[in-house]
C-alpha cells in the first residue's frame, strides 16, 4: 500500500505564503494531519484521535503563538505524533524522523527528552502543570523570561495531581503558565461525562483563581483570538479548547463515531487501509480548495510504501483467556466485581461488563481512587478485581495497595501490558519495575503465567485457592510459544515446571515473551554443545525453597531471566533463596533482564537492543559459562 506525506519543501512553502495568518495556519495544520497519519500508518500504531484533536492548537502555537524563550509540552503524551509532525514541518526536527515513529533511533511513542524540543517526559497523567511550575521557578531563580504552555487532555482532569498543582500556581501568581485543555469530550474509549463527568469546568477553574478563556479549539480564527488575550495576564490561565476527537477527518470525528456505538474506535492503533485512504482523500480535497481560494497551486505530495510487517501466528492470547476464566468464576462467585481504569478495550473486561453490568465499575483515569474504592468494597464483603495497565496500577496507587494489604482483605489486581514489549509506546508504558514496587507487600502474591492454560489456572487460584490478595501480571500481545506445560502440571504455590530438559545449565523465568526467546536460545546453545534446561516459575515474589533446591540439583550454572529490571525482579528473590539454601557446591549464577531504561522501537528491535532476544541470550549464557570454566 502507498502512503502519502508532504516533503519539507512544501511545508516550508506554505509557511512562507504571504497571506492571512489564520488561513496559513489552517493549511499547515491539515498538511500536518496528513503527515501524522503517515507516521502512524508506517509505525503500525499510535494515537490518531487525540493527535487530530489538538493539531490546530499545536500548529498555531509554533507558527505564531510562541517566542524564542517560550516552551510547550503535552502532559497527556498520546498526541506525540501531532507534535512531531509540527516540529518536522517547522524544520525543528530532522525530516527523516517522519519515517521513524516508534523505531529505535527515531521518535518514541510518547514524549521523551532524548528527542530535540521535548522538554519533559510523560508518564502517568496529571504531572504536566507541576513540571511547568518547576520550570517557572527555575526561570525566576536564573532571571530568565519565557512562558510555559501545557496541553492536557480532559480525561486527564480526573487525576488529583492536576487540581493539586493549581493551588500554588495561583498563589505564586505564575502568569507564565498557560494551561490548554484539549476538551474533546472522549477519553480513551468513551465519553468523559459517562466515566467521571467534569461538570462546570469554567467555574471550577475560576474557584482556584485561574483566569479562564474558552473557544472552539479546532477553529483557527477563534483559537488565535483567545490565545492573544492570554498573553496580557499576570495570573496563570487556562484555555478550555472545545475540540473534536479525530478533528479534520469527518468520519473519525467523535460525533460521527459515537452516534452508532459507545466506543471511540480511533483512540489507538493505526487506521485500516480503507480508512486511511478515505481520510487522506478528504484532507487533500480540502487543501486543494483552500489553496485555490488563496490563488495558490496545490502542494505536491510524495508517497512511500508501507513497511511490510512480519506476521506471527496468533497462538497464545492471555487477555482473552483471563477474561473468559474471570466470567466463569463470576458465574459461581456472586461476590466478584470488576473495576477498570479507562482501559476496557485493552483489559478484556467488555465481556464481563456485558455479562454482569451491575458488577462492573468504570473508575476512569484515577488509579488511586480505583484502588481505594476496591479497598472499601473488600472491607464490605465483596471480592474486587482491579485491572489496569501494569505501569499505572503498580506505581501511582502503590501506597493505596499497601494500605489495602494492611487491612488483610482480599483483592485481585491485574496488571496487563506488562514487561518490555510491546516496545512501540515507549518507556512510560513498558512496565519493568512492578515486581520491585509490589513484591515486598505482605500478603500480596504476584503471578505471571506463561500461556493461556496457566492464565486460567492463575485466575482460579486467585479466586478460589488463596486468602491473600494477588497481582496477576499479564502479557498483552499475542505470542507464539514453542513449549508446552509439563503433563499433569498444576499451579502450585512457589513451584514451577520444567519446559525443556537440560544437563549443563538451568534458566528460570516466567511469561511467554521471554521464555519463548529463552527456548530458542537453548536450541542455539545445543548446537554449540551446551545443554540448557528451562524452568517456568510463575511466582514472582514467592518460591518454595525445597522445590528450588531439587530443581537446581546437579547444575553448576544457574540463570534467572526477568522481563523486568534485574534489580528487584524475580532473579533477586531466587538469588536470596539460593543463598539461604547453603548448597554444598558452589553455583555460578547470573541474572539476565533489563539493565537500562527501555528503548522504544519494534518488539524485535527492543529485544535485540537489550540482549533479550534469542541470539543475545544465547551469546550471554555461552560467554558466562566459558568464562567460569
């Protein structure tokens, strides 16, 4: 398939036009729309709707609205393709980066300061204004001038840190800060109003002492007028920009999408080929008409082939297996309820909501609220299942999870999108520290299954076989696995199972993503004369010492493999247990895992970079054994 984009020379030509500034900005924004769609299609993933909703705002700010000392950043982060396309169009990023979204050496899926003109990293939502305040304080200390423009999502306004950050910004009269709310009315998948309605936003901001402006954020004329007013204030200000998610492409705009169903289908992922072609056709037609009105010739578009992606047979999908087993358990356990953090499409909870609507609770973008709410449910005799992405569930509500544990109730936490891949979203979503964050909490058992069968076993264990709270860590991407669980395998507390026999060395790991790589590495090593046994241990913070001693018996070389930072992962627990076992012979032990902040790229690129692909694992294991012999 051919993809369309505008070369830098044409973007520059439009920027240099002698015409009305508003008309020129509208042209530039539509060209950037085509380029950001190109980037997302080429990458195969990204966030279309939120990038389109804010592109007019970002285009105006960089074309006309900011001085050389001013800074802009997005607190929501999903809209990175919009910012990238504008920076590329302004000549502030190397144009070649247009072809490298979500690739190693290219542009990360979410903002990262390693990219020129990214002034902060994004993470859990709600941080933006707090970071802007720090920048303003530093400017004042160093006698620097300059304003800070912070773009937020309206779903992001559900986070408590957002509102906390306003108080001192007003008290310190930080007129340097302008908050722009991309008020497109849709959060990840559905209406903000149906998840956690924001009410009278203008009155709320005014109550904090903010100066409030409001306009149509996708109308360049009214947008420019309101932004010019903001420059004259001495108090922190907010512009509520009423936008459309998917703005500029009629069938992607949320009124068109949400008219027939209650899920917005263009939040994440690349559009279909037919949707892409229709979107580009609509945008090119509008550009041609606008240029004709100005007496200008049509801008020239270039094309490139979409990259072919290697398809892996879909063999194991852990999220659907979890979802199906949870429903089966809920059929016989009336006390089970499910709580979601605005990720129902990704967490597999739509079937649960449809089957048990009265037992499903959408908590929105507020992980701390969700977890404490689960605590209240558990104290009242209900068994809550709390599901979100692992990067959000393990970190921001960490204190709330610990508080629940001190009450000795039973809660099941489910953290999906766990581990270093998928690599496209970048390090804010690559959860590689949840074991260390939660592993020490009393009466909280952490489990990561290696296939669909073990996933079902794990859900049943969490519901029926333990009194403790549990954390189920799930791989979200489909994985083709080259192994089977042992015959008669049962999920037994603290114990694992041998996936591959070996005689020279043993590797202990968990989860399908890296166990599959380890299995392939063992095949390479076998050809070089090294026999590697592979053991699946789904228990991340618990191990049966007697079982471990028996498993390691006869081996001199032991490897642990973590889909996590090596510090604080399962490997640390195993090394501690090995030390307590007091083996009569010496063991040569090496931890394998993530040793630096994860890079952003394709799954294969990320695994290779961190030496967690089959080749890297085989080389590191072989080199270690040779060095010790």
